[in-house]
C-alpha cells in the first residue's frame, strides 16, 4: 500500500510539472517551459526509459548511434545505467 501511494504521488508530480511546463510555453516562456515539461516526462516515464533505450540499442540504424562514445555516456545517464557501472561490450 505504501509503495502504491509513493508511486501515485510521484506520477502526480510528473503530471503537474508537465502541465506547468505546457502553460509556461503557452505564456511565451518557451525554454523554461520546455525544460519543466521534459522533467515532468522523465518523472512519468522514467521507469520505461531504460527499457526503451535497451531496445533502441538493438536496432540496426539507431543502435550504433547510441553506442558512440560521447552519446553513450549521456544515454546511460538518462537511462540510469551510470549508477550500475557495468561494462558494455564494444
């Protein structure tokens, strides 16, 4: 029960941030609004992001781009793989 309530409030804060960012974009605060929207989307879909990146790395065209040295560190950070620090085959 406690885990469910924590997950509910976490998703709710993501929704609030997303719609707040949308309102800021409509009010012509585009850069700040887009940043707030993206943070809300990361809160909402954060658990799915790691799976989506793993699937995208297996695709023929996108996979090699995601495994480039500069891009891979950013993608790993976004997916939460920076915490695990496991080696990726070359």
